[in-house]
C-alpha cells in the first residue's frame, strides 16, 4: 500500500523531508476510492470496461443482443447473404446462419472458457502459493521446484494431454489450461505471502495470538487481491486466445457451436467465395476482447501502483510572484522575505502551505529552522532554492542570495547556482548516492560541471575533500561503491559533494536524522569545523531542538507553515517567547523519570484545516478570543528577533510565567 | 527481591548467514550475546542502544518471533524460551507488544474495531456489540473517542495509530507490554503524549513494560531500570538514575554525551565530553573482535580490552557492568566512569 496523503501523516518526522505535492494538497482519500478514480480517469480502461460489460451482457442474455437463432440457418439463403445486408447485419455463414448472432453467442463460449480455467487455476494455485509461502524453508523450495517444472511446459501441451486422457471438448481443454495456469497464480501468491509475512502487522497479529489460518485469511489474502485481479484480467485474455486456438484446431468446441475459434476455422471454407470477410467478425471479437482484458489488466495495475506524478520532484515554474513588502537584511548570505507557497487542490481552491515565511542568514553564521513534521520547514528550504515541488507555486515573497535577487530565476539559471554557490546536504545520504557509480566519480561530478578542472585535477580535489570530511583512507574509498559505506560515512561523502565547489552557503535538511546518535555528534562536529575553517553560512533544518542547541547561532521556530519565533539560539532556549516554543521545550523528556511530561494537546493541523486566527490557538493554553479570530502579525522586535503572538508581552511577565509552567 | 515477572538469562540469538550455492555456509551473525535481565511486575525496564545493538532482537526473541540460540526466558517462573503450540495462546495473553512503525504495524484493510477486536475475540471469546463496547472502552483508555471504531489506519495520524496499537495490546489484558521503539517515529509533542499515556496505563493496570528505544533521555525518563546494549551485549544495567547520572560503562557515557539537549550551555559541556571519544564506527556484528567490542572507540581502553571479553561485574546498587575498568586498571569497582574519562582526557590534552 502506498503512503497516506493529507492529514494522515502529520506527525512522523521521517516523512518531513519528502512532503510531496500530493501529501500536502490532496484531501484524505481512501486507497480504494483512489483506485476507482484513476481507473475511470483512464479512457482506454473505460473503453475496455464498456467492451467487457457488453460481452458479459452477450454472455448472460444473448437474446437481448442477438437477432436470430445462431444454430438454425436458412439453406435457401446460403449463397445470397454471405456479406452484410440490412436483414443480416454481418451476413450469414455458409449454412445460412446469421453471422451477427453467432458472434454474440460466441461471447458465452469465451466466458465459459474463462470460468472453467480460472476457477481451476485459482482454486489450485492460490492455496498452494499460500501454503508454500507461509511455510517457507524446505517445504517452499520443494513445492516451488515442482511448480517451476509444470510452469515450463507449454500450456497447449497440457491442454492436449487432458484431452487425450478424457475426450476432446472445450471443457476438458480448459481443465488442462486451468492446471497450467495454476502455476502462475501459485507463484504470484507465494511471492505476496513471503513479502506480507515480513510485514510488521503480521508480526503484530502473531503477537496478538491469532492463529495461522486467521492471519492468512484476514491479513494476507486481502492484500493478495489487488495483484490477483491484475493477473485475473491478463490471464483471461490468454485463456480466450488458447480456447480459440484449440477450437480452430478442432479439439475445442463442437464444429456447430458459435465459438469464435470454430467460426474462424469455418471461414476458411468460405474464403474462395467471399474473400476475407468472414474472418473479420470473429477475429475482431477475439482481438478486441483480448486487447480489452490486457488493457484492463494494465490499467488496474497502474491504478493500484504508487502515484508517480506525486512522487517525482518536478520543479514548478515561477510565474507571478507578488513582491514582498519587507526589506532584505543587509549583507545576508541568504535572505527570504514573506514567502507564500500554494498548492492547487482538486476542488480548485489552492491551499497555502507556507504563509509569510522570512529568514536571513549572515556570512559564517548557522541558522536553525526547527519544527515538527507538517510545519513546512523543508518546504521553506526547497522554495528558497527555487525547488518548490510542482504543482506548488511561490505566490509571494522575495529571495536574495548574497545581495542578488533570485526570486524569479529560471530553472536553468538556478542550476548554475545550486551545487556551485549553494551546497545541499540531505537526510538520507545513501539514497542520494547513485548505487551503480563509484563514490569518487560522484564527488568529481560537481567539480567537472561547475569548474574548469580536468579529470585528473578533479580526482585529486575529490580525494582532498574526502580527507577533509575525515573519511579514512580517502584514495582507496574513492573507488568504492555507496553500499560499502556506513550511514555515517555516506553522510560524510554527501558533505564532501556539497562542499566540492566551495559554496558560501550550505543547506542541510535533517542531515543527522537517519544516523545513530553517536555518529550524529561526529557529523555535527564536522559541520562546525568546516564552518570555522571556511566561514560558510549554514542553514540546518531539523525537528530536534537538541541539534539546534548544539550548532545554531540563530533559530527560527516554525509551526503550521509560519515562522512563529525567531532569534538568537541562547535567548530562545533561555527565554522562549512563543507559547509553542515554550511547550515544545517542556515536552522533551530529560532523563529524570519522576516528573510527568508537559504535553501539547492535539496535533499539527493539516494545511487545509489551518485555523483562521493564530494557527497555534487550538493547542495553546493561553489562547483568547483574539487569538482565535485574528491572525497575529510577525512582529520584528529588533533585526533578526521576531515573534508571532498576540500575547507574548504579557506572557513574558513573571506572574503569568508561573501559571504557564504549572 | 520479589519474584520477577519475566527474567531473561544468558540469552543468545544467532542469525544464519545467507546460504550459498557453493562452499561452506557463512559464520552466523551473533545478534544477541549472553544478555540477562529481569522485570518486576508493574515496573518498566528500558533497553537502549544504537542500530545493530540487538535491542529489537531481544524483543523478538521474547515474542517468539526469532529462534533462540541459547539461554532461558522465564515468565512468572515458567520456562517460555520456546513456547509449545498448545501453550502459545496462554503466553500471548500475558505478553503483548507495541511495535515501532505506527503505519506498517496496522493492517490497512481493517478498521480499528477489527484491529483491536480480533485479539479480544481470540482471548476472551467476546463478539458482536459486546466486543464493540470493549473496544470503545479501550479507545477511551488510550484517549480516543468511540468514533475511531470505524476508522481505517490511513485515516489517522501517526500518534493516533500508535494509540490504536497500544489499545490492541491492552485488549488482551497482558502483564507485560514490549514497546519496541514505540515513540521513536513520533514528533516531540506527540511523543510526550504517548509516553504519558504509557505511564498512566502502568499506574492503572499495573502492567510491566519492556521499553526499547535508541534515545537514552526518553528511556531513562520512562524506566525504573535501564539496560544499555552495544553490539549484542548488555554492557550496563542498573536503576535508571544511577545509569543516567553515574554511568559505569564508557559507552553509556558516550551515548549520554552524544544526545543533544535543548540547552546550549549544557550542550557545550556534553560536546566537550564527546570530544574525548574516538571518531569511529562500531565493528560489524558479523565479524566481532576478540576483546571488548567497544575497545576501538573507547577513550580509556587498556591492553586487556582488545585481548579479552570483559565479564559481567556488579555495579551501582544491584546493577551490573561489562567493562575491564572495574576489575583492572583503575579498578573502579562499579562506580561512575565519568571522572576517570575526564582525567584521562585532560592528561592526553596536557601531554600534547
């Protein structure tokens, strides 16, 4: 199953780095309704469904669609109406039987084939696969070995074998086909069972004490259904084709039956008189039916798969950005002023996920952006770098890089800046590195792209960089692949890549969240050392107030798409002004196990449910009617010290502070 | 000491290497080695360690989800190392778990009523509206309204899902709940809600917890007793305050000084302490060194540390530590190692 969307994923920090368009903008949506929406949105799938529906009608009530008896012909007409006429829409066959009605009745034979073969295939394949996958080990190996032997036999051969043992008929042939097809279902079922068995919720069910049969029935089979339905559609097409082939060869349906394969076979005798005409109706029915099943199978598979469009980080173009009314900070390495970012939604009303975010980082300074997931901290960094994921849009604001306005640069111009003037460090170092390319080569990449170094110089520089980020034995490590690096070492490589072109600004998005705590310390030390040596400005984005306390000079606390408080790190930790900052600090456990933790009730609301007034008001113990009705403006107390709260001044006085901490 | 609810003695878990087509099978990975601890009824034992330390494997061993190589686990005096099939239900009724990932530990195809209710039906035979009422009572206990009965996991946030997991565990009426990184994936403000909830439940139902996490601050906040794991070994064990304030193992001290605290002044002190430790990474569990597995990162390692695996020696009051410093070298005798590390660090600083 895919990751949830909208409101459902607000409080897991692991996902904060990957807030995609769909995660933010889409309303809560059940996986099931999403599948249907996508399926009906696909025109080919819709056509296929209509076709299959018509076939089902032709199968269940052929009289509704057919005009005449498919078996009774009028011998007198036999030579007159071979081609279409007003009376006989598709003409008649050589025995004077209405060709149109025969094609309609043919659907029944096709579905009969599917019904027999599929029920045998699923009836044998699914239980075998479930058993094999659940048992695992040696049992699984033996069963799958037998299954693979059967799998390697041609399907038609098995059908012939059954016909030889019993007698030639479509039913018997389909029994053979069903047995052959069961191997496909067994494989699929086993693969799903093996995968599901490792799922945490199966462990949870075992811990609860549920029996194996209950777990299989209630937990594994429901997850088996989607891939099974896909196979169902694809294999149905194949079964119709095999049935028609066998009938064509004369070992399937009876010679008089209105079966499409039989009709194709008979059309050969009429070939001299009417040319290829008689091949077209049954042939067309076959082709369209098989095509419809295959298209339907593909469409179902696509619609239950992960949403690709929301997954890729496509950058949105910047069209009309309203300018900011706040002046930029003098001499800042990066300065963002009152930035709004909006995402369109299905109902047409855009959702604002960043509202008036401002930040500034001075040369050689570290700015920490801290917030819970859903606060918009990662989106702030992405948008400042011109990387607002599509279909999101920066609608207001101004961005300056080292005094240069970069608000509406094109993606091409940005590419010259990113990697050269700005280095970016990501949360998952291993995921950022290409597993198929040697690490050294990946560090050389930005050097070759942004500088005029040749390969040899770039290699030497890359070794220097690895040494600088304290990767032991850098020359040897250059020729290793990413999987040979531990998480901590891979993050050092990530930092080396970010530093390659000696940028003046480093942006680190949760750079230590995926690392162990003892390794985290090493990486933070490294970042601080680099800053000391090079005077780099660093913007570090994290959910961990401890990391902020460790490295940041200045802090911006974000909540629900807004900066709520900004200032010097020491001041914010010593004397937090905003009730949210205060509550966040108090809710962190600190070793002493006697006292109860302070709790912020409720959770961060989704962007579509942001309250009208102060966004923190519903969770704030000091909230008044003013807070609930009126949006607090960001108040600038002095340069770099900001607060967004109606009551911060009253809350600063000692009397209320006592109430606040009680 | 009163009778322990659960006691784990000399537990060892090996993972067989992946079978190869040719040649001998690879040596097994020793995930858990010689781990012993016990939990009293109604108390919380915290197990802390970094990834690869084997802390989750200990949980899975108790929960019968992995094969146990050696050692004994006793539940209320009864041997539950390998629970026979006919005893499994009785065992499951007493030991429940809340697992880490609040999303994947709930099956997406079922509503809350089924997720929580399945266990109730299994263990108590309650069905229909009676079962629904029981589920509503449990939802109320974990702070959710009865409306959640008909919700699917994807309609809930991480914190809510974790409450459902807790309700599912409680529904069976267990004496021990194993919480394996149960709060690690949650935001700070949600984490504190869940931690308080667990403490409330303990106060009310008298259930014992095995609380497993990588964050020593969280673990020592919630636990009465704490065990610290490193590379499959329990390197230190003792009551939470002692371990937190007077760590007897250098690794515990490293772990403590590595956790950043939201207080710049204190953080500067921790950072200074952290500098004493050697930049380096733990050896691979598939290829453990002969001596102490922490020796290559330990600032106060002695010659004996790379030669011999230290034995368990008493530390704190009733605790234990696995470190040579307490029996040879400075012979700290189970006391805090902090001052010794500081003095050694000063000496190296002076020398250079």
